[in-house]
């Protein structure tokens, strides 16, 4: 694990103070992300980090790589264009639960289906923090948000199951409480050749916490500690015992043809066709 | 006798095919699209042609995604294009604004069909003139080119790519169902004769001082690096400073928005393409664009045979609007008749540019069929 001083070298400190509230979990996720990138020793000139809109998406402004802060929900289409245009670029996405699962949900499942070599880190704080704490597709049933004054009646996506079903070949989940596990899961996702997604449960004491009796960051971390269960343990729990709990760790991993590899082969085929037809 | 090489360059092709071939010739190496008629042939042809040239084609999950993908690919260094029609053009609007603010070169082809909504797939219309100017939110410039023949579909596609690259801005090629599906004989230019523009690049290797949004004048075009070249720069849809990072400073905001406009407005003579016929002694002038020009020219010729003095202005650039053409019209011009397949979208621009010096009338038809020469001729005769 890299020293904090080394992590700091890759922050654009001149852009601080950041916009995140006191007690926000996003800094922990960003630190884990930077540790993962540094641990892998990637060429920093060949790294592009793309985001959408929301609190978490502002992370790209604070890190010293090629960075792209796109429109709401559209990080994946932009990243797809970058990756296809230049497959040698390691293309990573930082996004939030509303950005990726609501307005960007269609792009998410199709990128997973293509198994294109992108890595998505989802900062899941169960609500839209930037706009005042409204509910998202990942908000837990019966919890309260600024648009759930009577309690949330929708069931949330299990975003890990969604992308796995759609064709993602690396899926993991962790929390900001599990700050030592997180960099490894992100690093493995980046190394993985194909579409990878790491869901990170993070705290928003300002809104989600305030509405749900966790108005300080420690309470939010304790909630994560008390509700996260390692995958192996989770698998032996009964349906009843699983209620309110979620699995953390590497959820799923597999190998499948990757999109840009397949397109490179397609180009060879097309060039062959062009030669034959001109003969 | 034509040489074999020249014969190979003469082809009987469709407007959409000319657009696709021009994209290849103009250097486009990435296309993302979503199926919609009457633009589909452009995507179909490029799915075959681009990989033959080492380029990339992808059919995305929707119109918004295809717009996002071309912007990402452009930032990675490729010349890019997407093509769509009516409803798809509506969906692309938000990211056209992103391209405008972030100065990302790209070409958006809109083959117009009857609207609003799903409208008339796939009958001709010219109802997206104002949307092509003001479709995305916020105060922004626009460059919109409009072909009236298969040959122009080729030429203006290349021109759109060149403007988008040299000015770092989205350019819209506003075609219509008739021109897109028309078959005509076209002589392609020799590859060596095509003038191609490339976006301005940073002068040196990555260093401390790269400012992706700093121009050398109030109307200047900043130099753009590729992602992956080691410059470590930031691009955001927020109002940004010269270094690409968000700012809310009123002075910096004002400078950015003014420069985006000046970048286009200071080059009006270069961007505004048009042709005129018989303007010298005309008392009535027909102004038209796109497929409607074909009927307009026919009507002008017939009016001439009847002894009427009628001239023609064919606009190939709709936006920025070329006020100067109308400011320079001779005093003897009494009436300008704007012919368009909509309820008068460009007519009101001509009215504004006239400043009361001549009367402005319109032939405005929105029924999913072409305006006939007879309908224009009747209007000419009424104008006297």
C-alpha cells in the first residue's frame, strides 16, 4: 500500500478545497482509487478518467490525469468513444448512483453487454447529494429522502446483479468502512480485461444520513460495518438472515471476448475484403 | 476520352452515399450512430467503409450515446461524425451544447424529415432550421451547412469536417430526405485536390503551461491536445477557465462566451457559402436552400422566359445567417420570396436582414412533399 504522501502527488491540490461536505465518504473512495492506480504502476500518460454529473463526478477535477467531466449520465458513452478510438488508453469512470443507474442506466447495461474494457467505480450514497438528497434507483426501500417524505416505496437495483446479468465480466462491492479492501478490488477491476464495475457504498451524512437517523459520518460508517457481509458468509445465510444485508468482496469474475479486441479483428477482416474486391 | 482514373471518380450515387464517402475522404475515422430513416444509409455504408480504412464504426444504444461516443473519440484525437434524422436530432441536442462549450470538433448530419414528433417518416421537410440554430440550451454559436444536390452533399460534408476541425466546434450538416435519397452523377475530386483542415495542436511537448482553452485573440481558436498525449488536461461542461477547470468568475465567463461567438462571427465571409443567379437586373429575388432550390431554380428560369426579372439566392450556409447578402441587394429589388418546406423559419431571418428595404414573402409548405416550381411561379407572378 502506498503512503499518503505518494497519493497526494496525484491530486491537483491547487484545485482544493473540494466541493464535498464535511463527513462525506467520497474522499475515502477517491483515495482508494488513487492507491489502486498507484499500486498498479500504470503509465499516467495513458490513463483517462471520465465522470458524469453529481458530487462523485466532481472527483475527476482533483486528480492529475487526462480527465473528462461529461454531462449527466453520459460518462460511459464518452468513455466508449475514447476507448474505441485509442484502445491503448486505460479508461476509468467515476460516477454516482443516480448518474449511472438512472439517467445513465441504458449506457451501463450496453457497455456491460459489449464487455468493453472500461472500469466503473460507483460512489453509491443512496441519493442525489448535489441536488439536495432526492431518491435514486439504489435508494433502499422504506428509507427517507427529500422526495420520500413518506418513505421509499420502490425496490432498488442491485447494481452488481444488473451488470453481471448484462454481461460484465468483473463485479465487486465494498464500502468506505472497508477502506483496506477497497483499493485491491478497484485495482483488480482495472487489471481485468473487459467490463468491470466496483460498487462502493459511501456516506452522505448531509442528506441521506440526516433523513435516516445517521446525521454524522461515524454513524454512516457503522451502518456500513453492520450491514456488509463478506460474500462467502453471505452465501450461507438464509433468505431471512440476508434481509437488510449486502455482500461485499469480489462478486463475480469471468473471461469473455473484449469489444476493442474484437473490433481490431473486424478491421483486419474488412481490410482483407477491401483488398479482395479491388483485385 | 476520359482516363480510367477519371472514370473511376465519376459515379451515379445517392446523397447519403456521397456524405459517407466524403466523410472518409475528409478524414473521419470514427462514426457512432443509431438507426433512423432517412439517414440510415450513412451509418450502413460507414459500417462497411470505415474499418476498411482502419477507422471505427459503432452503433450505440441510442442517439444520446452516439453523440457522447463521437465526442470521446474526438478528444482521443480522431475526426468524428454522427448522422440522424428528426427525433434523433432532438435527442442529440444536450451534447451538441457540450461540444460547443468544450470546443470539441465533430460533425452532426441531420437528414430532415417531416415533424414535429415522429412526424412523417420518411417524407421531406425543412422544419429543423431553427432547431439546428437554437436546439441546445444556452447562448452558443452555430455553423449549419445545407446541401441542395448530391454533389453538394459531398462538398459540404468535407467543408463541415474542415470547419469543425479548424474552429474546434460542432458543425451541423442539415440535409433533407430528398437530397439524401436523390441519385445523381458526381465526379469525386482527386484525393490530392481535397483541402483538409486539422485542429490546431499544442506547439510543443507536454509542459507546465498547456492551457486547452487559451486563444491568442478574442476570436481565436485554442490548441487542443489528445487524451493520452501526456498533457493531463481537464474538460468539463461547466463554465471553465483557460486551464479547463470550473469557474464562476463573471469576467472569465463573459470572456469565454464572447470568444465562442466571435470565433464564428469574425469569420462570416469564410463560413457563409452561397450562390446567386441573375441578381444584376432582378426586381424579384427567390431565396432558397436544400432540395427546395431545385424547384426554385426551375421557377426562376420559367419566369425569365415570361420576361420577368427574377434572381436567385441559394444559401449553402444557413447559420451564421448571412445578413450581408441581403444588405448588398440592389435598390431595384422590390421583393424577396423565401421558399422553404416549413412555415417560414428562414423567412423571418430574411425579413430581419431586409431592414424594411424590400418586401419579404414566403412559399411555405409543410405537407411532406416537395414545393413545386408552379407554386413558386405563382408567387412570383403575384409579386409582379
